[in-house]
C-alpha cells in the first residue's frame, strides 16, 4: 500500500528480446491470466485504482519499452506497435501463459485489439478503454509520407526533457496539458519521473513522441478486425479522446464480437476518482466475474 491508499501491486521484471521490461502484478496468482497495457506517455501505475477491483484476475501490467521503468529502445529503432506486440507475447511466454486476457487503455487499447486480431489463439478476451485499433487508418499516400517523416525525425538529435523541481509541479503541468486531474496525474508521475541535476524529469524516452512509420491503412485495419474472433469490449469515455469515436460504428461492422459500452468521463476513466469503479463494473460483467470486487480506500 502507498500512503494515499492505492494498492501498488507487486514489482516484476522480464528480460525479453534484449530489453528489461518492468511490470506490476495484482490479484490472485492462480487467477485468470491477464496482461494490462497502458497508454502513450503513461506507465503501469495507470491501473493502480482499477486492478484491485478485479481481484479474480492474475493481472500483470507492463511498462512498454521507453515508458515507466522499462529500458529504452536502441538508438535508431522506432517505437512501433509491432515491437510492442511481440514483447507482450514474449512476456506472456515468460509467464507460461499460452492463453490470456488483455486490458488496454488508449495506445494500449489499440495494441490490445491488434494483438487479439493477429493471435486469436492466444487472446481469450480483450478490453479496450477509450481507444481501439479501428481508428486512424491512413491512405497509402499518407503511409508513405509519414514513414518518410519518421525516418527524418529519428536521424535528428532529440531534445532533453524539461526539468521540474518536484513531483507536484510535474503533476500539475500534466493537468494543464491534458484533461487529467491532479489525483490521476500524480499517480503516473510517481512512476514516470527520475532524479536529475536540478530536480526531476521524465523517465520516458523522448523518442516515443516521434511519428510512427508504416501505419495501417483502412483496408488493413478492416482485415484485422474481421480476424478478431475472441470477445472484445470497448469502453468509451464520452469526454475522452474524440478522434476515434466517429469510427466505432465502422468497427462494429467489421468486428464480429465487439461489445461497446459508453459512460460519461474523461480519457483516463479507469484511473480518475469517481469513474474507475464503473469501468470495473463493465469489465466484471464482460468477463462474467459477478458484481463484487475488492474494496478500495478511495
């Protein structure tokens, strides 16, 4: 337990594919195998409030490469979903999990849905929180142009991250730049910062902000959705990311097993006080776990 009542989980590390990935584990070690995937610029702390409400799961939340406590990718290597997907599978293999559930938020939701589509024999069920694969498809022309820009960017020197005097100031800056409350941003900052001369800065690799090369076209996304045979739940935050919400109906046309639930709330509904408990209700119902979860001290 941390001093604010959050259940922090057990620390884990995995040495896979030349990387050291850090993770956190909650719930029943003999429970339902479940891998949780955080959003862009976030880390495994994003599940600190949600995970204790689903104690039947053996839930392992992984810091993606370049995020949280995990190592950064080698110089010149792009941050691309294909690497994240193979690293998630490598972690599952280390855990001896041939089949598992996956829960993802935002970028992690997109990766979760693509993982389920590519490897339906491995993923029993997937939960996507305010994000999904079926969005952001690019034209063939855009794919070529974005790849060119991504290569040019990675060849340039990257800027040093900003230094803050303390965690509170860093968390406040996050609230100013996003829709997060201080109660949410402070949880992510706690794992996402490191000490440097003059204060603290972000642990994350600055290169995760670079453009992504070789993005999927709309046709590729539709093919992936049609291959998604495992049950899938999309939880939409109505005041969250709007860029994908207009394409949900298209996703339902192509995905044979997609269930959609909507609720009021901001993008980090699974972490924000006043919202995360309803997210747990949706997940518990989807996974047939019954109405009750663990209690929290929130």
